[in-house]
C-alpha cells in the first residue's frame, strides 16, 4: 500500500525514509538528549585517577561517547540550516568532551612529568663534571688531530716543491747537481689504539654562507615567517612576486 507526505509517495510498511531520518535526528538532538550528552562529559570533582586509563570508568565513558559521536559524524549530511544546527550541537559536545579527556590525560601525566623534570635536573647536575671532562678532552684531541694533519700537509708540500725544483734542473741541465733531500713525512694517525679503547676522527663537513647575494636561487629559502605575517595582515591585497595568498578558514567552536 502507498502513502503520501510532503516528500511524495512511500510504502506504508516501510514508511517515508526522509521523515524517519528527520524524526531520528530530532530525537538525537532534542534539548533533553543534548543536555544528557553534555552532562556526560562534564568532569567530575571526585574521581579516582588511576595509572591505567583503560581501567578508568570515567575515561571509558568518554570513549563510549566518542564512538557515538564518530558514528553520527560518519553518517551526517549537512545540506540544510537545520542539519548545520544539529552539527553545531555535536561540535559543542565534541569540544566539551575533548577538553574533559585532555584534562584527564594531563591529570594522569602531571605527576609523571614532574618526576621526569626532577630526575632530569638531578642528573644534569650530577653528570655536569663528566660531560665537561668529555667536552674538554675531545676538544684537545681534535686540536691535536688538526695540528698533525697540518704538519703532514706542510711536509708533503716541502717535498713537492723540492721535487719540482729537481725536475726543473734536470730539464734545464740534463742532470741534478744536488741531492733532493726529501723530508720525512709523518702521517697523522687515523686511529689511536690503547689497551682501554680506540679513538679516531671522523670528518664532518659543514657550510657557512659568506655572501648571500652570490648564492644560486636553488639554495635560497623563502622567509615563511614574513610571508605568513603578510597573509594575516593584508590577506590577498598585497602582491608579492612568486607568492599566492589564499584563505583556508577553520571552524571555531565555543561551547556554552
């Protein structure tokens, strides 16, 4: 059998899908149900905090409400003002629920964070001398390595110049009148071995920009802080070559 309503004809046994959905939506978002959901996420003044959130009854309640909100969100269609108002109600509940869960998380973590800070500060003080000793000794070892490499390069340069002079004399006179007398080249140690350990220097090349104007464009980085400031202050009214300013609004929720 057929029936009719504002949406047209429908099967009486099945009912009008639009009307059924509207009634369900009205029931879910009735003032009484909305108030119940808001009260469900209000933080309770006297709730025992455990170190195992999965066993916390209050946190479990938050999770169950979150799952219901997720189900509503996945099925929701927003095409009319009424549907947008319904979504606004849910966003208000979501905002309250998020704050309640975040407050619970912070309450659980707060004593642990305080303990972490206490341990960190204590060991920062206790380890101060050994860290400083490590820094000083490593610095002196690096200086030693740099000096040994410098000496080796100078010795090699002396020998190179003497060999060049000998080759030039050979080319000019056809003989070498004096012995070349190459200096002994002492190679800088690549590793130092002892009974207690081994140490070596590992190259770590870095860079320093000495003239920004000479840099290739590929190595120049945009000033994102300045560009974001322009976008916030001037929107898209101030033109910057090579830059597009655009608006990407986000939803702000202020629950009552």
